[in-house]
């Protein structure tokens, strides 16, 4: 059982305290008054946090003075025999996941280009390029372990479900940056060194198959599921990187050596993988019940989700037809 702590700092006359403690499931709570402010701390199971945060989000619009709500992860909890517990019968959630507010905060942070993202991408691209040239699966796999490309890709899918246009744009810019870096580095290697046409790691990215779509869809769904549950998704991130980084590297090497016609295959594979990951991640986020609470935001989110599904779905269909025509 994973616990989280919600801390609320509200005016002393905060009228929602009783409703907050009677309507929602919690493990324990504490309330105190300090400096004309009401401090409430509610200990809840992870899957119950979002309902309380949604309620507080609505209540915040009715409060004219200082109001803050914070969410913390709890590493350990030792209850006394007198601790409070409230578990309404109708407060059950079939799918356990992190709250929308927690996920939104993670996406908002990871959608930005920072020095950590840039350097990890550069190092991953260098290791992957050398791994392809030397036909070393170990180096290619190691490069995908440090590659941070899962962050902006999940950011695009998540913000598309919520209709957050600003974060969508920022995540797309970050994702493009995460692609241009390995393509540019690999292009430099392709210009300076002959193409490793005997490398199986190189050849694997020049042969597009319909099964690649199935692999990318599975990787995207697993990545989205790992993200919403806030589990340790290192291996899932490696799977997504394997679908993005190697074809980007091979594409860059072919561009650097001016093999324009041959570059079509890795480019097609890269587009297939990214689009399939986005499509499956959007579906997982949608099915997990992630949505805003305000009416206008709900309408914007519904429109954005439908448009995103249609766009990625149509692209996926076009790509499937293209692969079939190429192979047959």
C-alpha cells in the first residue's frame, strides 16, 4: 500500500473541512490552527489522492485569501492505535495510478529542455553511434539506458489528453531536439567514416517490417502505464529508446554520407515507432481516466484527445499501407 500526504493551508473559516473529511477515503488526518490559518494534513492511499485534489481545486476558486495544497510521497508510516480512518463504501477505484496533479507536475518539468536532458542525449547518441559502427549490442543497449527520449514523448501524449496546448508545444520542441542531437552527431560520423554495412546493428534499422508497429505500440503502452503508476520505468524507458535512438542514429549516418535514397528506410522506421508510441500512450492515458475537473477544461481536453487520436490513427494507417507497398 503506497501512501501520500496532502497538506492544505486555508483561511481559518474554511467551510469545506467537514465535507473534505466525510466524503473521501483517508487513512488518517490532522488539523490545527496557526496564525489565523487552518492547517489540514490528510494521509491517503495513492489511488485516492486525485479525488481529494480535484475537490480542493474546485474549492480553491471560492476562497478569496491564502490557499495552498501540497502533495507529498510518504516513505513510511507508523500508526498509533488511535489513528483515524475513513473508507466510504462507494470510494473504490479499479485502476490504481498517481493523481493527475502529480503526473501534470512531472510532465510540466520534463517537457522543458535543460542541461541534464541535453547532455544525456549527447552521451547516448555518442555511445549508440559507436555501438552501431562496432556492431556492439551492448553499447547500443547501454546508450538506450541513458537516453531520456521517453520524457518528451510521454509529455506530448499526456498533454494531448488534457488539452494543454502550451505543454504540447514545449514537449514537441523538446522531442525534436532529442532527435536532432543524435541525427547530427551520427551525420558527423557518417561524413568522417564509411558506413558500417557489415554491422547487424546498422542493417537492422534499414529493414522496415509491419511487426515494428506492434513492437512500438507495445512499448508506448508499457511506457504510459509505467508513467501513470509512477513505478520504476527504467527498463520501459529503454524499450522506448530502442525504438527511437538506433533508427535516428542510422538515419543521421546515411545523411552524413549523402545516401539519400537509403535513408528513407530508417526515416520511415523512426516515424513509425514515434507515431505508434504516441498513439498507444494517448489511448492508455485516456482509458486510465485522466481528465480535468472544470467544464471548459473538460471540453478542451475532449477536443484535443479526439484530434490527437484521429491524427496519430490516420498517420498509423498511412504508414501501414506504405510498409505493405514497400515489402510487397
